[in-house]
C-alpha cells in the first residue's frame, strides 16, 4: 500500500493540533550528561520483562504470555520456516572473547527437523553473535520469553573466562525450533545445558507457555551447569523482572512440577549456601535480591526508588486484580509507560489456545503473535499469523542501531531492503518525540494506537473465517495468501499511522518555538557544538533517568490496572491516510490522473501555439 506523506497533511496537522503550552509551562528536556563507557552487563536493575497469565484467570480461558527485550540494538521481525536438515548438521553456539564475560564459540548438533516460528531478532548483546532472539511463537503453540536473572557475585566471579556451551539466545532459538509444549521446552533447554554447558552473561531465565501451562527456568552463572525449572499452572500469574523461583523441594526428582540440574541442591550444600532441613529458595541461594522496592496494588512507586516497579511479586498482585484478563489488558501491561521505555526493544503478546494441538493445518497457520516492532508505548501491535509467508521490507533488518554499521559500507545485496523505511527507527523516533513531552502527546498517541488495534480486532474475525474456508476447500495457498495480505496490510497501515503521529508532533514542536536543544557542557578546549556531543546515556543512570513516558505511575490516569475496562476505540484513530480533505494525492492516480494529465497536455500545447 503506498505511503502518502504530503506537505498538505503536515500543514493540516499544525493548524489542527492543540496549541502547545507556553514556553514557561513546557516540559523541560532531559538533561544530557557527559557519557562514560558502559558495560551492558552492569548492575542495571532492569532488562527484559515477561508476564504469564494462566487460562483460569482470563476472560476467554486462553493462556497469555507477553513481554519485551532490553537491548540497545537494531530489531526486526523474522518468520523462520519449518526445515529439515541433513545428517550431521550443526549450529554455532556460545560467545566470543569480546563479551563482557568472555567465552568460546563451538558447534553442537542440530535437530533433524526444526519448527516454523515467529521471532523478534536483534543485532547485538554483550559479544554474542547475531542474529539474537529472546523467543517468540512456534507452530506447535509454544511461546517463549527470555529475561535476565542475575546470579550471586560468587557465581559470576567463578565463571571460566573460556566458557563454552549455548548462550541465552541459542537456548531460546533451540526451544522454538524443537519444543512441542512448554514442559518440553524446559526439558530441552535443561538437557542442552547438562550436555554442552552454558555460556552466561551473568545469569538468565526463560518463561515458556502453551495453552495449558507455563514453565519458568533459571540458568545460573558459575560454569557448573546449574539450572532450575518450575511449572506454572492455569491459576498462576508470574512476572519475570527479573526471572525467579523462590520455592523448590529438595527432593524435586519426585515432583513433576519441578526440574533441575543434578547438582542444584548438592552444590549449594557444598558451598555452605544451604543447610538440609531448611527451605530451599533458589532466589536466595543462587540469585540476588529484587532491585525494586515492593509497591502496594494501585499505588505509585516510592519516588526515591531508583528501580521503580521492578519487584515481581508486587506486579503479580497487581495483575491478578485484572481478572478476568483480556488480550488488551496484556497488551497494555507490555505497553505500560512504567517500564516500556528506551530500553524496550520490542513488545510481544501471545494468546495460546488448543486450536493448534489438533494438528490441523488451519490451527497452525492461524496462530498469531501480536508484535510491536519496538517499544509498544509508541508502536502498534500487529498480529503476525504463523501462516504469513512474508513481511514488509520496512519491518525487516535495517542498519539503524545495528552493531558495527558505522564501520563498514553496505553489501549491495541489501540495497533495496535498506532503502525502505525502517519501522523500528520510525517508532523509535515517535517514542523520542512523544516521551520528550509526554503530558502533551502520550494520551493522544495511546488512544490512536489502541484505537488502531481495536480496528484490527474488529476485522480479524472475517480474515480468519475466510482463511478457514479456503483451507477447508483445499486451497491452502489461497488461505496463506489471505493471512499474508492481512498481516502485511495491518503492518503497513500501522507504519503510516506512526509516520502521521510523528510528523504531527514534530510540526507542532517547530510551530511552538522549535525542537529542544541539548543542555550539555562542552569540555574546555573543544570547539564542537552541544548538538554534536556524545549522545550516549551514562551507564550509572537509573531507570528514572532514561527516556520514558511515565507520568508518575503510568499514563495520566494511572497504570494498566487503573485503565481496566476501557479499551481502544476505532473512532480515536486519526485520518492518517488523508482521505478527508487531502484529495489531491488521489487525483494523481486512476481516472483523476488521466484527467489532470490531459489538462496538462492541453495547457502545454496552448502555450506552444502562442509562442
């Protein structure tokens, strides 16, 4: 679908926008500070986020798994096909010696057959080779999220400098490629660690889910292959922020709700970190304390807390209050401005039911992952069906925020892909513009995005019914074309909406005094302008200091719980395609184009005859 970016549309935005506050009441730009070198594995108290909601707590009895990854990196959408591999095939796993916690790359056997899955891929994290992934949704109805989970200092310090074995991304990808259930995903990841070891960046976790249950799995640093997994049932809510397990039976081998490495209990006893006869708490034994302070349900976090809302039990208590939970509630959880900020690389929500378990082709192909290509606070969720055969090039890999892109020129094979607009960059720009003045823009952007998603929810039933009928009649290719057209169209229209909102905000800012200039101090003796200074955020800044839209507890009217019961309205979507008032772009196509072309030829001939 062609994108119409018209000067007239920008003019309408400026004239039709709500006047900005006076200079005296404008929100002050965030103070930029001289940048210092940073390590991505620092004491930073918030990386990836995930939430599991069991099916007995949801309105339609479907399981939900949502979340995002935290990486200062390029992000793009990938649909990996089902593949068969020749005997002896291997995959590369591990980390390089350039990682914060160095390792060695090795190769391990690939499975003979791997599943189709949808993923958000990204380009760099602590020296692990790209493309990286935190999970997604596969054709067997298994969803996965990958979340940080710091190990205790002694384990981090004792990790070998030449560690080998799969890293967190390798394990996420292997689970997506091979698992037919959440339980099997946990078993597969654990067996990979038992057999090949584990390459850590300081500790990690996975949250797996299918239609019936979830599993949380924690991988500990230290080079000892320590891991633990716990089942989550249909009545559970689990927030990983960080991932944790706080109860584990010492005789876990006899309990089907738990899995672990063979040495999980014995190693803790050897180190004197646990005494037989006492409760075994993996979080206390092998982990670190939660970074954020507890928060009462419905209350804002302590304004002095440098890591607000990073206490998982507090969030679990809050999200239980959403019962019965709807899809839009989980989408809103992942979008909530309290944590969806500059570090949120994307947003994902999987709605899991048993339609895929009957092995019917339509059940597989109609499964979908709701995906925001960058922070969902300013990006729409697009439902990507498993049966989708392609995605718009705007949503594929681009060099924006890609590691090493500034060091090399472009491979000509990627020229046209790179020439397209980068959806990640557009939505990132919208986040920067919106969150620079959230009191002015956030409500309008949220209403537009949720209204657009409401339009999709209204229309997707017809799309899926048409695809089912095509599958039933034997037209599988036609059904997949229907699903592809739908996902592609929603993605393209969503990007047009993002462009419209961004142009409107920037036009409004310029009309009201211009874009804020950075307030940074140029070092003595240097002659650069402040605008040319290092744009990096200092590594020691807190979660409150980075670019975010939090208005003191979420949106102006509160966080996700406060907004329960009020969902997107299609009437709130602006006329982003210019169908009202901006008639002239359409006049240049079809019959209108022929008419205008004929008039132009007549005028030229008339002018020539007069000369």
